[in-house]
C-alpha cells in the first residue's frame, strides 16, 4: 500500500532498513519499515510525535539494545552486513555509527576530556592535543573554547555543549552520525550554527537526522523520510521517502502533504 | 445613575478590604502550632548541646589534672592502675586499626556491589536486593560482636598463625561486613541518580558496559560515593559493641592486628560498666576519650558535608 511512495534510491547507500519492526515489550511501535540511507548525504526523518522517528534512528546503532524490553525484527544492514547478526558486536557498531542526542549530554569532565574519552577507550594512538583541536575545529567550536579546554564542559552554553557532543562523536571517526533532534533544545542562533555545521560534515560523514522542525528538514537535508502512524494507529512506519525537494513540493502521499502544510501533526 | 454605580464600586471595594483583614481567631492557633513545632526541633538541638557541654566540662576537669602534652605524647594508657599514665595513642591506634580493616573490607566490596546493582542487575533483582541490604543494616551490633568472637575468630585461627582469641582482625572484618550494606546502598543511590543520558552518550561512543560504569558513571557519582565512604568511616570509628566483645581490653600500643587491643569506644564501655567512682580522675578519662572520639567523627562529618556540597549537581 505504501510501497509505491518509497522511491528506491539508486546511488550508493550505507544503511538500509528492510521490513523492520520494533517492539517495546508487547507493544509494536514500528512495522514494515523500508529505508535506504544515501552515503555522504543528509537524510531527515520527519513525522508527528509518536511516529517512531527516534526509535528507528536507534535501530541503526543498536541503541535500542539498551532499552529494556525493546526488540528489533527485520533486517538492518550497514555495508550489507546485518547489524543484528549474533556475531556482530554492538560496541563496534556504535564506534562506526555515532550519535548525537536531543538534550546535550557532555560528560561532567573538562572539554578536553570529553573529546579524548571516546578515543581513549577505542585505543587511539595519535596525539591527543591534535585530536582535540581537529575535532573541535570540525565542530566549529575551536575558536570559542581554545583558551579554556580544561574547564568543565558544563560551563559551556547549551549550543556549545551540543557542538561539543558533535565534536566528541566525530573524534572517533565514525562513518555515520545519527542525530536525534540535535537542535530542539537550542535557541535559533545556536540552531543555525548546528545546521551550518551539518552542511560541512556532509563532506566526510553520512548524517541521518530526526527533526520535528519542518523548515529545518527542508533547509538541511538532501533526502527526507516521512513517518506516520498506520491507519489502525497501533504502530508507525515510513510512508514516503524521496528527495527533500520533491517531498516538500510534490508529496505523493496525502498524509505527507497534510503534515507538511500543517493540517495535521 | 452615574453616582449610584460609583457608590456601588466603593462598597464593593470595602467588602473586599474587610474580607482581606487579619482575623484574630485564626492567628492564635497558628502561633501556638508554630511554637510547638519550634519546641520539638529545639529538643534535639538542646540534647546535642547538652552532650557537648558535658563533654567539654568534664574534659576540662580532666585536662586541669593531666597536661594535654601527656595525653597526646605519652604512649601508655594505664589510668586504672596504680602507676597512672594517660597517653591516648594505644586507644587511638586500636581504633584506627580495627577501622582500617573494616574500611578495607567495606569500601571496595560496597562499591562493587553498588556498581553491580545500579548498572548490571535487572530492575527486579535490584528492587529485591536493596531492601534486604537495608534490613542487614538493622541487625543489632551485639549479634555481629558474638559472630566475630565465636565464628570468625575460630575460622581465622586456622589460617593466621599466632592469632589471639581477642584480636583486631576479626572484629575489623565483621565491622566491615556490618557497614558494607550501608556503603552499597548509599553508593547505589548515588550511581542510580546519574542521568541516563550520560550513559547513552558514552555507549554511543563505543563504550563497553564496564567502561561506561567505571569511567563515566562512577566519576559522576563520586560525591555521593565519597559521602557514603565517610559515613562508613565514622560508623567504623564510633562502633562499640563489636570491638568491645571481640577485640579485647588491652590498651597497649601495638601495630600487630593479631594481638588483643582496645579501642576508644571499648575503653569507654569498660569504665562505664566498671566500679570507678563518679568524679574521680579515672572516671573523667572517659569524657576526654569521648571528646576526642567526638572530634574525630565531627571532622569526618564536616568533611563529608563539604565534599558533597563541592561536587553536588556536577552533572546537571
């Protein structure tokens, strides 16, 4: 029924969800999810609250493993490797597929240690000072914090904390960065900085972002997946996927159109 | 017409004003309640002040007869003998020895149990074990004392050569077991209070459960853990029954935990239960010892207050 609206992306894809279903205990929250994430592009997941955007995002780096009672069915592949194969180590998955959360969650340590923490546990062999500078520069935070690297990260503003979390994520050189509404707790100026940053990061990383903000999806993403509760309202799925421009100008699905134009949501 | 409506406004305002005025009938009961509550809270404060007052008064009387220098520098404690010596060190060393052994048992085991309960155990297991731990903390210490003397000491005698029947090791270990549930429970509270978002952030960087627990959660909960440690140390220093029963009554300066010793608390028990006449110098020694004990635990409690305040909300 919905499959005609899923434009199969024909370029290189890095992550793929096929017939994915997610349960929290007995409750099914996602069903029949089909999604391909194009390499070195920004893909946005949009949809109303409760349509499983964050749940789907967490399938891609096995963060759902940490939620008691969560169960993932179907296939989630990364470079054609099934991420839920019993042989796969979720710790290695998360090392390659990083994540930035809705609420900035820097560690209660210094700015410097926030960057080096991931590198240290992953056995990074280079110079830590260089790593810190490189990561902070890429996250467009270096100039603001270079003179206070050893201050507590919690002394930073919310927007700076979130960019620090992005710097921390890219310090371990992942291939993909998952972002769960990274700007929803930030003011418009900090949001703009995060969005500019995403444009630059696209060069080196594949980004999958969940957002509530339709304008943000339109501004930053190349591709958009629309998620919605199914008709029986028991679980949600991806109802439409395509180039962002196409989704926003000529949505194929009535529900996408209603949502984008603000009639529902 | 216009004047009448203006009048009505005025009367309306007056009615509101009258309604807002203080009512004498309500103020008096409120005042009485307030004084009763104040009196209740003052009772505990006054009791404490009274205890400290007695300690200071009686210690002052003691130190008017025995120079502070003798108390702090002499290495012999024989106030109950004909040749009276008042060096506090045998008792202090006895206390520190049993406390150190207790802490060496309770802190590592307590912290590791707390990490297990908070980070590894299922919520169901956690909610079963936590109340049991708190029940363990309610076992009367006299039971632990006999457990040390009649069970642990014979057991240790098989392993440790030349272990005296009364010694510092056995009550030290049992004291550690006694304070372990408190350390585990309080540290677990501190670990559990660390926001789950910090753990997610660390997992998302490729941390293993162990790395996340020990390198993110434990450091973030350090203030609460430190507070539980200090509380445990004060508990060990002030513990009386176990050491009075199982450590002996021999106030001799020794650093060998296999030998019988006497702690400060056990000495106070010995003199309190004995036939020392009130008002005598021997009687006053217990206040001097109690004063020092009070100062030691006070310093620890103040330290814990500052540690908690210094690091509190660090992750918020």
